[in-house]
């Protein structure tokens, strides 16, 4: 699930953004800490740019410091100019490839890797730009809310090898139950890979008693984009509470963006 919406395209054209990133950020005098020479893990692209994502009301409701605001801008707006994958999607792709011990770019491997093509992959609520590539895998299935409630997945135990979701569980009333369902439907040795918008400088908090806050855009009031949980450095605790015995953190550009992976214990 994307937690913002662009009306006609995923991200603005690079020409509208100022300039591509080649050592200088479009958003700030402080450069995104993207390692020199690192390619996009989704497509292998080598040029990157940044787009403005946040709006004043969300910054205020989230209580972001200037530094935290920049991290979230990079997390959601720093992107590959070739495939348009943002940092969040790039990090998730890297996490999936790490778990499967695959080398190369995600787009090509979805077509050519036998390990990926043999996998039964459940994608929940669209994993950003990765959806287009995941669809190429024969064993892939995508499900979306409200047709499927992540807190009560309509699948048998141990029916999937991989479950993927992106920036989704912050909108779910009981995220631990959703993660518990992910654990249940995974086959022994199967893995979960996901992202949430999080700030490593904070601990997780619920917004139940706070004013309503929505992702998706400054004028969006869609209840499926209502923020119920704001995640912090303790995100891993919910993974363990859900039944997994370990959680791993994958970071491409820390602290701006991390992905979480967890495996169901092998039989």
C-alpha cells in the first residue's frame, strides 16, 4: 500500500524536481547518504532523484523534527529515475533478495530466477513499485483491503513461501494479529518481508486518543489511510509477539529507511 497518492504518475518527472541526485539533494543542502556506485536493487539503475512528499499538517501531527522530516522525505521520495522505485521499495526488494540469497536486480530475477519463480508469494495491499515485477512470478497472488482482511487471511496454514507487504500495518487496528496471520500462512522456513514508516529516534505509539491523521495526501480522508500506529525503533517486538522467533533489519540508507524480515521456524 502506498501511503501517499499521485494523481497520474508514481512520482513527478525529474525535470520538475530541480535536478537528479549525483551528490547533492534536491530537498536539502544535506545530501542523501546513498553510497557512491550503488545501483538500484530493483532495476540496476544508477541515477537517483528526490521528490517532495510530506505536507505541513502531517508533519505537525507526526511531530517531526527537521531531521526526522528529512528522513521521511528520503524514505518516500528518494527514488531511482529509471524504474521510479522509491527508497522504501528499493529497501524491500533488497530484503527479499537477501532472504532468498539471490544476487542481481529484482526485476530481472523475477523473470529469470528459478527460486523466485517457484515460490508461492502472497502480496498484501501492493508493495509499491515491486508489484509489477512480482506479478511475473507464476506463484504470486495479490490481495487487497477490503476484499481481504489482513487480520483474518482466508488461506490455509502453511500455504505460502513468502508474504510481502509495504507500509500497511500502520493502518490496521491490531497489527500484531495481522503479523500473526502472516506467520500462520507461511510454510515452515518461509519468510515475511515488510516495511512500515518508522522513526528510529522514537518508540512505537498508538494514535487512538490523538486527532485523526491520514496518509495519502493533504485532502485525503479515506479511512483505509487512517494512521492507527506510528512505528519506532521497537517495531521488531510486534514481530516476535506474533510468533516469529527472530526478526532481521535491512537498511539501505539508514536511518531513512529499513525493511523487516522474519522466518517461520523450519519443521
